[in-house]
C-alpha cells in the first residue's frame, strides 16, 4: 500500500496544479499512517484546497473510506457571469485521478465565517487538519481556532507557509496561537514550508513517530526549539531538491521516488 502511495506522491501529485511537494507529502503519509497504526481515529479536513493537490493526497493516503472535508472559497477564475473555474477543475482532477470528490463533504465559502459545528456535524472530530487558506493574520487566527475546536484530542494541525517571508503573518498567527493557548498545543515538526502541532500530551508520541518513520529517513532530522517545545526540523538538502527537480522536468518522475529513499 505504501508503495502505491509513494507512486502517487512522485507521479500523480505533479499533475495537479498546487503547492505540496514530496517532503510534506511524506510527512502527511507518516502521520496519517502512524495514527491508523495506533487506532487514533477521526476525520480529515483542509482549509485551502485550490485544485486539490494536497486534498487528493489525503484522499489517496486514507484509502477512500474516510471522511475528508474540503473548505475553500472556490472563486478563482470567476468570470463576469459569476461562474468560477476553480471548482470545476477540482472536480475534474478527482475524476481523472479515480478519486471522485464527495460534494456532500465540500464547504464553499469563507472559512473565517464557519462555526465548529458546521464541520463536526458533517464529519465528527478531526484527527488531521491542514490549514492552507487565507494567509493573513485574521485568517490564521480564525482558522487555527476552528481547528482547535474541532480537533480530536490526538489531532494534528498542519500549518502551511510558516516562516515563508512571502507570508509573514502566517508565522505571527501560528506563534500567537501557540502562545495564547497557554501551552495546550506545541509544535513537534517543521519542514521548509509547514509547521505541525498537536496537544502537548501527544508531543512525545508524534515526535517518536516522525523520528522513526521509514518514509522520512532520507531527511536530516535536526533538533530545534520553538516556543518551549522540541521540534524536529526535517532538512532536505539543496542537492537532493535539485536532482529531484531535474528528474521531474526531464520526464523521469517515476524514478524520482528513489531520490527520497
Ligand atoms: C495556497 S492555496 C492552497 C493550496 C492547496 N492546499 C494545494 O495543495 O495546492 C490557498 C487556497 O485558499 C483559498 N482561500 C483563501 N482565503 C480563503 C478563505 N477565507 N476561506 C476559504 N478558502 C480560502 C483560496 O481560494 C485558495 O484555493
């Protein structure tokens, strides 16, 4: 099963316009499989779907029988007659990949206007919440509160674009969230693009899971500290990123998987 998902990560993912790349895809895989191995149940949710790159990865990893809620404005490409092209392309990607979107589990609208019950009424408590919607402080403050209030005790929140100088308010929002929740949540993993947090009681479990995941063995695990907790920073050397990009661009995406073993 893992090999089929790795094939998806290193082949199909590149066919969907969007932003998640192999290191974070492998972290998603490790966390979701680690939760399953430990019978840590719950649904999955994402704010900020775009054309579904990370959403379809979540679908692929979870194997089709789990509830995955997709939340987005879906207003990209809106023409004068009010029709946006984003949603149609999202649905089309699902058909093409053999992962048709369950439209009952799509919320079209502004995530900052949602109440927790609008999520939990559809999917129950959430074990993995990807936040990649609006990138200004108000969005991150609101989305992190929504995630906190809908998360299972053992749930993980993945914040996108942390420490990215293009989106400085995301970092402020995540730091504010961690400080204002009075130590209830702590970060346990960081990549170049994302920061992963959980409730403090589960910090040890998720730190061990990241440290021991075979799918993450290719990365340097560098211990760092963020707002009072130890964090594994997964470093992906420039040389590997370059070889990977060259392979993908020269049509060798099937072989590119070996670069990350
Ligand atoms: C960076 S893209 C998400 C990338 C996606 N996760 C991927 O894997 O390719 C950001 C998305 O957030 C959505 N978005 C922005 N502000 C939002 C809001 N307030 N509520 C819901 N979605 C929002 C945009 O429509 C866009 O599709």
